[in-house]
C-alpha cells in the first residue's frame, strides 16, 4: 500500500491510581497518539476495563477512517485484533464501538486477512444474533468487506454459518433499508460475486408470486449504456429451511446493442458444480448459461438450514 514502515513494538504503562480510584493516562504527543492507543488497548482490553478503553478505540477508529499513512500496518503489528474479538464477544458497553472499528478495519486488506486467526470471524457471527440494528449493520458490513476478494474468507464464513444468520437478520428487520442493503451485499460477496461497496447496487424489495419467498432487486448503473441487475431470492421452502438464489444480469440498451453487438454470435459459458461446504450451508448449483443478446446471466444457488 506504499505506507511507511510501522513500529514493531508497542508499550503502555498504566499510571498509579489516585485517591479517588480512577486511573488517568499520561499525555502523549499528537504524533504518538495512535501508537499509545494501540498499546493501551492491548493492556486495558485484556482486563476489559471498558471505561478507559473507549477513548483509545476512538483514536484508532479516527486514524483508520482518515486513512492515515501506516495506520493499518500499525494495527496489524500491534496485535490488538484478538482483543477486539474479546470485546465483541463480551457484549459490554464498548461492543458497538468495537464493531464499528472492526467494520472499518475490514476495508484494509492487510488487516482483514488476519481476522480468522484472531477469532474475529466467530466474534462477528455472534454479533449477528444481536437485537441492536446498528450493531448488526456494522457486523454485516464487516462480513461483506472481509469476503469481497478472498475465497479463503468466503469459505471460512460459509462453514461458520454466516448465511443463515444474515437471512435471519433480513427476516427480523424488514423495514430497515440500510441493514437490508448491508445483509444483501454480504450475501452477494459470500457467493463470490465481488460487489464493490462504492459501486454497490441500490436495493428495492420486489413483489413475489411464490408463498414464503422474499425478492430483492439491486441496480448498479455503469458507463456506455450498461447496467447490472442483481436479483436475490430468499425462499423458505420448508419449516426452518431456506434457500438463497442470486442472479446477476448485465443489461445494455437496445440502441447500444444494435450499434455494437447486433451482429455477434451468442457466447457460451461452461457449466460447473461445487461440492457441499458443510451441513449448515450447501451450494446446490453454480452455473452460467447461454447468454441472450440483451443480457448475460450468472447464477449462484444456495441451500441453508436456518
């Protein structure tokens, strides 16, 4: 990423408590704020002293959001990821702030590849059972970003049961548009579609003619007369069992097709299948079919036990 080399050691010393029983951190120079915050999180996080932990989490969050040079690398070498996983599982007062920080860290490829070993995958999936919509949104965004360009992270999340949890969130919060979009984006990236957040579709719920089915359309405009239409079908076909079917159509305007593609022969794509990932999440079929002149089609078919 072209960042400067980050320091490889982090130190933090807790000052003695005053007569009132409250510990205060010694002031640090502004250029050393992130380094100090990371060291403090390692010490205070292990003790889950959440009142003192919050300002340091905010310092790291600000640095990551501002994309300060070398901040992501500093987080990696500081070793705070297991502490963040512990804070997420603890369900204390800094859980929401920690989830927001993890979601921001998931944007950085150098950081998110260590989520599995740090226990953050399991911790994030535990968050997806929360009743708090804001907390769920941060977790869904973190899941989506983790698996955007990583087959390894996709497989890990599938085996851990990410899909049934995301589907359950969709069904529990049908009127929360932001949360709905976050879950749908995560499902698309889990399927391997690689939907970039900045170019993600605008989602709307569509009418379905099949009982027990929820249908979502997402449109992503592109240049040169093209647009991607993503169709997500969530269908409860038996008590406690649900399938997720995702299709992506690449459409172009009739004028563009007549000018640039009308004389070309249809394109064919090979058929392939994927084996079962686990007893909780099974890929039934993955195929690409003959492409009509006005669109191309990719299909991902999922079957999962809720």
